[in-house]
């Protein structure tokens, strides 16, 4: 009987030891998951709201410490783009693309870095390595920009149209497309595209300025009905004045400069300098 009890106690002790070991492993696993979650959150912060240069330093150090991790290499490449260092970003994205776990999206990002570095031919060659079945907004937007650089207007229009259909926020695409039309001298189409961009995102000042350029090129010297602050109105009047002067409508240009000065004299001295130069 005593032997039976001892055997039962021994079995119970072994069982408890097993439970304790399992519990400790669970704790370690939980801590590992927590550390991973913390790291992911930190990585996300670095890639979005953190200072770009600090993010570059963080991901550069992390990549050296764990060179096999593609996520750290991606973080470094993305941070270099945010820090406006496209030449360095190219090298970083090349390392990502060479990694065995790289994706088609990484190739798109490499092409984007080439575009930012004004290396249009290499950007086109990189995009050609992406299968045609891989259809994304970023891919078609870059394809459109490359076509623009080669003055392949029909291709550019087709790519821009496709890109618009692949995003829920196409305002910036309409702005790019409008600028493409502006560079071709198709000012009416450019004006319509800039208005489309502002209809979707009224905060895009570049689209507002481009709209003024398109209207000025058509000798439309009245301000369009778009949302704008007083400072923006002064800046846009100045842009419109310069467009008028460029087309030898000097009297109109002077009047627009005076309007710009009166609209916001405290923040806008450039119009005053332009007016003084004209009257001198």
C-alpha cells in the first residue's frame, strides 16, 4: 500500500513538474510575442511619424545586427526615401530585391527610387521585370510617369486612367495627369484634371497652383471658385500675374500683383518685389 502511495506521489510530482515547465515555456512565449509586438509598433512609428533620419539610423543598426531580416532592410530603404536620399535608397532597395523573400512590390519600390533619382530608363527596366499580371495602383502610376518622361502620351493617359481606377484616393494621380497635359500644351484638359483633383482633395496646394497655370495659359485671369486661405489666394494671384506677364499681358499682370499684395501684405513680399521690378 505504501509503495502504491509513493508511486502515486512520484507520478503527481512529475506531472506538476511538467506543468511548471509548460507554464514557464508559455510565459517565455508570451514575452517573445510581446517583444515582437513592441518591435512591430516601434518599426511602424519609425516608418510613419518618426524623424526620417532617426529612422534611417535605427533600421541601419537593426539591419547590421540581424542582416538576414528582410523587414529591417525594407525599413531602411523606406526610411531613406522619406529622408529624401533616393540615391542611397536605390542601394537599399537593391538589397531587398536580392533577398530570397522579396516580392513584386519590392521591385515596384526599387523602380520608385529610380524615378525619384531621375533614372527613368532603369526605372522602366525594373518595372519590366514585374509580371504584367501584377496590377497595382503604384505600378500603374509609375508606368504613367515613365511614359510621360518618354513623351509616350497615349500610354501615359492609359496608365493614369488605370491608376485612378485602382485607388480610393486618386487626387494626386489627377494632379500628376493634369501636369502631364499641361506640359503637352493641352491646357483645357489640364484644367479639368486639376479641378478633379481639388474636388477630391481641396488641400492640395500644388493642384491649385497648377490649375492657375493652366488657366493663365488660356488667358483666364479670374480666380477659380476653389477653397483657399488668404495666404494661398495671395500666392495664387502672384502665380496668375506671372502667367499674364509671360504672355505679354503686362497691365493685367500688374493689376494681379496689386491684388496679391492687398490680399495678404504681411506674408507676401514676393509680389511687391515683382511689381517694383515691373514699374522700375
